C-alpha cells in the first residue's frame, strides 16, 4: 500500500471523461450504492437508458428507510416495508429486475454510527461479487469534503472506502479464501449530488427516458409532501398529477434536452477526491 500515492497520481492524470459517451455504453455492469430507497432517483433516467442498452444495473441500498416519515401512525417496520415496495415499483418502471435490488438493512438516520469496518466489509462483498465496471454513488467531494445530510454523507465515504478496500487481496481475505470471491478494482465512477452541481463534468442526455424517470419517481408516495405527513397507499389522481408535475419540473435541461449530471472519475480509488 505504500506505493498507492504515486500510483494514484498517475491515475489522476488520466482524462476525466469516458472512452465512449454514456449514451453508447452497452455490456457493462453498473452498481449504484445509496443510503435510502429513492437515492437512485437522481439517476433514474440514466439507469433506465443503461438498462435498455444491454447493461446490467444493480442497486445496493444501505438502510431500510425506516425512519423518514412524519406520520405518527407508521411504525418503523411498516415504513421499511413501504419503502421497499416503492423502490421495487420504481425499478420495475426502469426495467431493472427485482433481484438486482439489494438492501443491507441498516437503520435509517444512524448510518454514520454503524461499525464502519463492518459496513465496508459488507459493501466489499457486493463489489467483489458483482464486479461492476462503473460505480454510481453520492459524491464524497473533490479536494474538499462535500456536505450531505447524515446518511448521504456516510454513504458517500462508505462507498469510496469500500471501492478502495475491494482491490486489496489481503483485506477481508475470508471473502477470497472462504467464499470464492476475488479482489476487484472498479475502473469508472459516476458521482451524483442533490441540488449542488458545481463539480459536475459530465451530463447524460436522457431524451427518451425522462418519462420513465417521472413514472418511476412517482412511486415514492411516502416521501412526497402529503404522504410524508400522512401516508396514503392509494393517492388520488390530483395528488399523483402533482407528484408528476414536481418531478418533471426538477429534471434539468441543457440545450433544450433533459439531462442528468455527474462528476465522472476514472482511475484508482485513492484519487477519487483529487
């Protein structure tokens, strides 16, 4: 590991753009790591496009989302099941198979207080098992530590730390000696943010997939204004239309085309933030 700094500098000098436009990617394995069901919503247009173009998309969610409500009638267990149901319905709209959704079961709101080593080991298992060509994750920050709300902040660093650990054969070596996995280095990264886009260097044209994003995102009823305060499993058409209108309004455009933006990085995990 002593040579990592020198190697990372070499990786840092590589051009920070994909060899092919994301719109032309095919045959890749894509892994997105998020804190909650619906964190992937920021990339739904891109994920729908990648799935449609013959890539394999997997979603790993760290928490069950069992706290994020103001409805006094919902228990943690009920909310966890609601969030899972909503996420699977959203992924179905994107044509992502249900068995490509992995939930690691940590408590919502408490991710940064979990045993860091244990969570990283869990993520390393899935990285080594799935061997993704591209990792989507919350942006841990470029040069500086980016501020995110609690679980997003933790998820950003857990994903980056897991990407680094997965490449070292002697870290969590039981996965290799006992579980038949092999060390793996993720070659490409797509980091996303929520309403803060200053570090973006890549914009994906989601023309033809914006409507899929709208339909997918409209499944998160428990996280939309009225449902957040008082959950209604069967919202009326007026509420559904309001959800869809808000989702459509939040889709950004460049040159008149709907887009999703990312900080793209290619190279060793040590230089993710450089």
